[in-house]
C-alpha cells in the first residue's frame, strides 16, 4: 500500500500541473523516512537520536533540461505550489496541458526484512555497540579509544510519473561502524570496520558479529602503530578483496556512469565494445543481490533494478544509465537512477559493483611478484573522472620482499590513472568479497558495495614518505 | 486527500505545540531548534541551460532533559505524528545516553553582538538574472581559448533562517544568504588533459562577475598543460591559499576541546605552549561581517565572540562548548555545533605582509602546491598524517618552471604548523568558512617518480 503516502489522484493533479506550460515528462518522488543513530565512545553511549526526513521532489524535463523543485511542504497545496514553480521554468511549450493517468505497480521484494531496528528495545541496540567496544579494547592495552556506531534507516518512497507509473518501496538499511585508535603516547593510528546490509536488526544474527568487527578495527590500528612509513616509488601491488574493490569503484566505476560519460567527461566515453582492461578483468554492477547494502527493488526513478555487465574479459560492455542521460545518449536506462533523498534529482550511480572472480591463486600472485606492496585493507579515495586520476589511502599495507610478505608499512597511498590500472591487472583471484561504503556524487550520498577477489597490478605508483 | 499531510501546521504553531507536549511528558527544560532554507541553482553546459533547481526545506529538532540526560529527536514533517515521534524519540535518546557530553539548555546570555551576513537586495535578484549570469560565464569561457571545452557553469543562491527557542525564556534567530558562481572546464592539447575550476561568492551579483569566473577557470586549466611528474624527495614547499585552506579545514578538529579531552587531538593540555611557528596566528571570528560562518549565537544559545586560537605560534585556547569548558575550568568560546560537537565559525590563518611571488622566490628550488585532493581518505585527522594527491608547479631558482601532476605530498599537520617559514598576504575564503593565505613550509615529502 502506498496511497497512505500520497493518493493517486493527488499525484495525477500535481503531475498535470507541472506539465501545464509544456515539458515532456514529469515525476514526483515522495519520501517519508525514519532514521536512528546510536554512538558509543570511551565505553559509554554518547549519542542517540531519531529523525524523520520527509519531503517531495518534482522533476520536469523541458526538452533535455532537468527542472527540479523540492519541498518539505507535502500538503496538496504545497505540492501544487512546487509544481507551479517547476512549470514556471519550462520554456518548451510542446505537449502542454496534458492529462496524467496513473496505474499502480508493486515491485517484488528481493530483500525481505525480518526485524525493524525501530521495534528493538533500546538496551538491545546498545548491547551491540558494547560488544564491539569490549572486543576492540581486548586486542591491546595500546588501544586508547574506540568509537562504535549503529545506524538504521527506513526509507518509504513513492514514485509517480507522467508515463503512468505509480509505485513505491521501503528500503531498510542497518550498519555498524567501528573505529579504533591505537596510541604509543606520541602517535596515533586508526583502524576501521563498517559492515552493513539492506536488512533490519537481523544483521547481527545472520551476517555481522559486532565483536569480530571491533577486533578487526583494533588489529589494524595496532599493526599500523608499529609500522614504519612506506617508501615511495613504482612497484607491483597486490590488493586484497572486500573493501579493496574501492579502487575499481573510484578509478573506473565513476567513469562508467552516464553522468560523466554523456557529457564526454569520462576517459571511457565512446569506448563501448573496445578493450579497456586486461583480459582477466570482468566487472559487474548488480542491484539484485539479496539484502546487499547497494541492492534495490526499484531505482529512484521507479525502474526495476538490474544486474549489468560493465566489462567482460577486458571489453567495455555497458554504461550505467539513468533516464535523462539515456534520452541524451539515445540509450535505454539501466535501472541505475539513484539519489540520496528527495532533495536530489537522480542520476546514474553504482549499486553493488565488483570485479568478478577469476582463476588465479592468492598465494601464487604474492610469491611471484618480487618486491612490492600488499594492500590488505584499503581506505577511501577519490578520482577526477575527466582525467581518470585517482588517489587511495592504504589503511593496512605490508612490504613484500622477494615474494614474501614482510613488515607492515603505514602512510601508503596508491595513485595513478583508471585506464592504466585496468590494463595492468595481471592476476584475479577466485574468492570475491564485498565491503560497504557511502558513495558521494551529484545526487548525494548513496549506499554502495565495492568488491573484488584479491588482484595484482603489475605496476603502480605508491606514495609514502 | 492525504489524511496526515493535510494536517500540517505552521512552524510557529508546531514549535509551540512541541514545547507544550514536551512539558506534559516531563521533558524540562526543552529546546526547539529549527532551520528553514531556500535555494536556487542553475547549471549551464554548452550554451544551454541544463539544470534548474529550486527548494525550500525545513528541519526541526527537539531537545530536552529527562532525569539526568538530554535527549534529541528531529523531523521535517510538522504534523501530529511528528509531535509523538519527537517526544518518544527524546525520551528514548535520554534513556540510552550515558555521558554528560550534551549541550546544556540554559537561559539566554545577557547580551548578543550583532553581525550581518544577510543581504535583502540579494533576495530580489530574479531567476532570469541568475540564468543570464550563468550563460554569460559559459559564453566567455568558450571564447577564452580554442583548447577549452567548458564543462559546467553553476550559479546558485541560498538563504536560511535559524531559530532557537527554549522553555527558559531564550528566543534567538539569525538570517543569512549568499550567492555563488563557479565554472569548470576541460582543456586538451595532444595527449595532455587538465581540468580547470573557479568559484566566486558573495552577497550580490557584483561579487561574481562573469569575466572573473570564466577567466579564472580558463587560467586554472591552461596553466596545468604540459604538466610532468617530479623526482621524489623532500622539497621546500609553498602551499597556495586555496590548498592551505583545504588542509586547515580537514585538520581543524585538532582545535576542538572535545577531541582533546577524548584523546583525539594531540593539542590536549598544550594551552600556553608553542605549537607553531611564531609566524602563525589562527583566529576564529564568528562576528566577521559578511562571513559565511558568522552568527551571534552558537547551537547552545551562547553569545559568540572573536578569539585567537593560536597567536604568534602559541596555543591560546581550544574551541569550547559549555560542557568542555566546565571540564577544563574555563568558559565557553561559543563553538557548540549541536549534539555535543564543536565546530569553528570563520576560522583563518591571519595573513602576513608578503605576496605569493615573494614566497616562491624564497623557496629556491621546490614546489608550489595549488591543489590537494583525496582529503577524506589521505588525511588522518587524529595523527595529523597526510598523504595527498597534489598538483602544482615546480619552482627552480625562485621562479615557476613548469606544471607538475600525479605527485603526492606527505607530511604531518602538527609538524607543518611548526615548519612555516613565511605567510602570504593573500587570505582567501573560497566559498568556505575556513580561509588561509599562502604559506611557505620548510620541507615536505613529495612522491613522484
């Protein structure tokens, strides 16, 4: 049932009003959400808050121009006022004064939720953070600070458009964040682990052990405290799976989004069918994986989510395309339109994006690499999509000498260009794992999974001291 | 008709009802904080208006004491359901919280200073005028140089009003607005590609003149052409104002008393000690006229005031809210940012008297850093360590020699403050409440080839 949010008849009136002076397409994105955040620091619950974001965004295509008006006033009068503001900006008067007739559709729910965080007693929620905190502190007396957080969000959305769509969905997210600081009195090092999924509180009975997460964060911090600085230079780099996939996400994924492809601001613009990566590289963006952090039933334009092959054996197969960029490119949208909230017009975004499993052996790739770097745990990074230049922090790195992992090193970063690193991947391992992130772009911050098996890059610039 | 939505109340009616509901539920004292904002923005690309965005937004937070603790809950919906959610949310929050690190709810301070960062005239600038401004920037950028491919030009304005009321007689409000314009472009020559960017902001269209934005953007891109990498090593470095502001912004948490008291800043207990070069003075000024971060009161309702955080290299004070001040036996500096957090208002390194060209000349053989990126990943706000992708110019014999790219600049922020050898006269706030002049640093590690 979605009519308790906005009735079909109100949506029809608002959409017709938005197209009163012309425009080829109009859409309402309504959201009424609940969020819960709990944080623990110094062993005590420090913050607990709930919020109710609610509002609506109205979008009109004026030829290929996007007009977007959003408001917190979702009364019928408020929505009609917002529609008027959108209509006032329309210049192309073709198709003005159209009627809109809606038909309700209900997407299948690929991501069932067992237990809403909002029905869990306060003490049980606090207990999760205490377990993570205790386990992190038990790792070493040099762990001086632990911060743990529980984040939950239930986003109820309704999407209606002038093509007759009237649909909705509820997206439920639960995530644990752990950050541990190790100190030797003069220096501090940080380790983090932030697992989450598109599910409810059952996250902690099915997928995530809070103690294991706290311990993992603490181990990284302690390991890095003893590590000398990484020496700078060019070398082969082996990148472990899971959050290591951030390298593909940042260096290549963003450049395959229509947002940068369509205006020609991507190094992969116009390269469909061409070889852009080594033959061992196949990459996928999949919104259908059950209960994964970046999964969806429908995207934020109301289209069913999909699984999309981006690169197959090195050849560029697909871009991630939203509705408006699809119109501009003359290509079909791929269910990739996403937005943080009603306060953003959607654009093409990643979901669960990963390098597919290959055939190589993890142990062999290190043994045969000579001298280089093993990046066991990646931090975040950023990329300039126009040039493909990227920069990633290595949160936990190890020196490899003559094919053997030796000492941990700190302060390393990986820099290079997306097109280059894709061609230089020479090993892809067998076990793909994923890590969770919040990805920022023009349409705000959305949950995405990054992933890969262990991979090897034959040559990469390592920044350090 | 939508049953819930049709029952929405006005902000003042809802605020009064929420304070009433809180009192009835035994939440006392209680406070309502609301923020209403309006934004307008247009984006032009390739001579065409591509994006047009208008918004009005509201958020409201109820805080209140239940027993020992203060709970918090917020909403964007002003209806009956929200009244219940707020009261239940504050109660659950107060039940869960175990620390005292909440902002206090107190009667008003005796006096508040006046500060203006709101232009009534700006509210009268029409949508058509802002679109024309964006078109003009885009046109001038296209005409600037044949190698330039303009990306996007954005003109935007925003206005907001914050209101803070509590059950102890406090009633404060502050209004601000601004306009900004930026352009980005791509420049290609042979196999070389570079991007350019320029942002200007202010309180009138006069502050964002089309030629200044377009020319700045073109110049930024063109001077990066022909960029090479640099040999790895330790070099004297000049950090240009915009890049230095990015660094200070990333590391400004080291001046938070809350971080210091929790072991997250190495400046804990260092008040009165020399922590920086004597050339360094860092000021937090919430009463700066036309400052982006200006406000006469902070999130706790405390009156704000100008203060030096670092003066002549000596740490004078950390930034406090009432709780951290009480713990440290001092008084609040008016930097409460909500939820027990502390944030600067307008924070800047005081400018020196030397032009950037002097700093470059004095560097001898080294590097001018004009851009750092990857700050959210490559900078550790706790240890102060940073390793950042950078761009800039090689300095040879005190003169700019050529553009450099694909290098990382690594160092430690605490050490950098001590290693400052000169401060420029070019203080810049680039659309942010954190500003800096250009700064020369003794040595930083560069990773190139």
